[in-house]
C-alpha cells in the first residue's frame, strides 16, 4: 500500500488498522493525538533528522546568524511538536503561531 511519508494517508491507514507500523516524523503531533506508540529504532535503520537552519554562505553574517542561533537554541523536539500541532491539528495560522513563539521567547 502506498503511503505519504507520515502524512494524512499514513495516519488514516494506521487508525483504520490497514497498516500496523509506519514511518513518521518524531515531531508529528498526530502520534500523540491518535495514541500511536513510537517504537525505538534500536537497529538504527532511520537516520536522525535534526532541525538545521540552512542559508547561502554569501547571505550569512552576524546580523542573520544571531537570530538564527537564538531560534535554534529554543527549538526542542517537544517544542516543534507543540507548534506543528497548533497548525496541523488546531488549524491555527502558521505565521501567527511562529510570531507568538518568537514573542514568547523574546526573539522579536
């Protein structure tokens, strides 16, 4: 059965018991919202997918580096899961969620 890399087709297939296991992003709020149980990858079959800001070298300077580093320092996996959940599950506007996060962390 073709799935969609942890998207709504994958979630629906898990919920309907059409599949019993699927690959999803660890920060996907659908995991907790649906009571899915994350499995430990003790065989290291899936590489870690860390959040990493990427910018062109010629655009990087201290004015850009400082805010990127400040945001990165506050983005844990739990925080990202919470923020994505506000957008994906609660239907909040992504820009508003991002702005609220920045404001709450003194980054504006």
